[in-house]
């Protein structure tokens, strides 16, 4: 093996492997959001699952998102920016949660 090939192989092996985006599942059931505190990263997807027989929303207090969740349905959101986001259900304001998104 030539020194050039050895260098090319070593350089390829030294390249960082990009992190895989994850999907975080958050449930809404019995007028509660679970987990109430969740951590994710920019590029991850949140999948909200509404297990109740009535509609809910996932509404960010800072205006970043407002996701409608019909009864017994799911909805997804791709996270595009970092920060701590408090959110709630507009129909049931006692349903509150926090999502912390890392860069």
C-alpha cells in the first residue's frame, strides 16, 4: 500500500460521523403532557400523540409553534432552533410542559 493510500484511509477514518436526528414522543393523555420536561436537539422531530377523545394543542408561549392535535391523532414538528420553550394546550391551559432544545 502506498503512503498516499494510507493517508487517504486514515483521513477518511478520522472524519466525524454526523449525529442522527432523533424522534421524541410526547403524549397527551388524561389532560396531562408526558413527559412534562423533555430534552431534544436542533434537527430532532417531536411527535405528539393525543391519546384523549378530545382535541389538544401544543402551543409555544414564545410563538415558535402551535400544533393542533385532533382526538386520537398524532402530529410532528421538526425542531429548527435552540432554546427552552414553555408550551401548553390552548383548550386546556392547565396542561403545561417545557421542551429544552440544544444546538
